[in-house]
C-alpha cells in the first residue's frame, strides 16, 4: 500500500509564494513519474507539472515560469515551488505518482486572496 501525503498548502496573498511537498510511504518500487495536479471548484482536475525519474519535466503551459517542480527520488518526495501566485491558482492540489499503478494524495488546499 502506497500513501502520498501532501503538505504546505494554505492562504496567501496574490503575488506571494508557497511550496508544496509530497512524501510517499509504503511499498514503493520506483516511481517513474511524480507530479502535481489541481482542481478548482466546479472545474476538472488538471495537470500542474510532473517530473520523471530521468529529471525531465512538463508544466501546464499557463504555469511555466511561475511554478517549479523538483524531486528527491531517493526519498520519494516531490515539491512544487509556486511563485507570483494569482487568485486563479486557488484550488486543491493533489500529489500524483506512477509506477505500475497510479497513486493520489488526499490533496492540500491553496487559497490565493486578491
């Protein structure tokens, strides 16, 4: 059983920064991909960013330049540095990891006030 636990969400003013962290525990083999998705009220869950074990990354086009993803494969952790936050970044952010299966965290709320 693999568990992903997110931390670091909260309330921040527009223009501020937050760093989200996700730690995996349990019967981990090796995650090919670790990443972040988000879901705003009334909207579908969408990709924020992911990072492969090779180090290659992919970001949602609208977030390039403001968000940065990193991982520590030895520790099975992934982080998301979010800068210049906007009210439209308000959402529940979910950690995601993929080996032979796909795993999701419970989510952490990020609220950006204007």
